[in-house]
């Protein structure tokens, strides 16, 4: 996994994320243990307060990616789910 560091913008984004992480941990070294779970289930949103799917490939069970793949499957197969109120 190269993390796209050969691309200047992706490299800049990752460096900014590392800087954000350092600032969060400096402010509260126990942040990782104390942070509440994010509403979306995104670990990046939970830890960093931002959601960056464009360079996140660390979670094989990402709820956001799973939902996106599910919606693509429904669309591809012309499946419509109706919700009863």
C-alpha cells in the first residue's frame, strides 16, 4: 500500500492528517481511548473529526463503503426498497 505519496496532493493531505493527529494527541493523550463512536461508524470521523474516503483504505468493513456498494448493487439490479411507515 503506497498511500499515494507519489501524488503531491495526496501527500499533502496525508501530512495534514498526521499534523491533525499530532495536535489532537498533544491536547489529550487519551483521545483514542476516550473518543465516542461516530454516528456514521467511520473510524476516521471518530478519531479525527473528518471523513476522507478518498484516501482511507484501512478498514475492510467500512460502513460507509458497504452502504455505497449496497446502493450501487440495488441500482444495478433495479431493486427498490420501500419503507413502511
